[in-house]
């Protein structure tokens, strides 16, 4: 389940590009956008981050490059439903950080899976199954970072999120 190297790489790459917090909201938003069929690096892809996570301000070139590179690096993991796709840090990382990463992943993913692929705006979800899945994923974003962390529960949540993501991806190919 844990891929500490990928966790560290994502955090490092985004920090170097100028994103100083909520790295995994950006990362999961990217994954959701890709699952909706949005091509990494194109105008719609870039506008999503600008509009949803950067107060509508244009993104610096370093951020565009970092997000595009991460997207290209993640594509095969998404295609293959790789369990390390979410780059969840391992048990050697403190519990509070791991729960915050989970909250950020779920928040970004729920945003990404709600995007209209044509123009990058938020869309009304008509698919009742996806709507129910998004409600569940949104609940995870409210996790108490001071709560106990049950590894089996964490594994189940990540598997559920991966399943929703890959089903959406396959539907939009």
C-alpha cells in the first residue's frame, strides 16, 4: 500500500514548483481530471488547478510543468489500477500526517471526479452510483487527523477510492 518514494517525490516536486501545502489535493485533483478524460498539459487541465486551487490566478510555469510531469508519470498507474497510485506514506510516517494526506487525497479526488471534461468547470453529477461514491469520498476528507488510524480501514478506504477512480477512467477512455 505504501510507496514512500512516490510520496516524497510528489511532495518534493510540488514544493519545488511553489506549492507549499495541500500537495495531495493538487495530486488527487489531477488524478480525477485524468479519469474524466482530460489530457495532461492542455488548456482545460491547467485551468482546473488555477480555478479550483489557485483562486483563479494563472499558474506559474513551474507548477504547470510539475503537474503535467506528475500526470504523465501517473498515467500507467491509473491505467493499471496500481494500488500505489495514491502515494500514501507508509507506517513510518506519523499518523497525523498520513491522515492529513488521506483527507487531502479524498478532497482533491472528489473535486476532480466532479469536473466537466469539456471546459473544466464543475458539473452536476447525474450518475447516481458516482454521486453516492463521491458522497462517501467527501466524507473521508473530513477525517479527524487526531483520530486513531486503523491500517485495515485505511487500506479499505484507499481501495474504494481507487475503484471509483479506475471505473471513471475506464468509462471515459
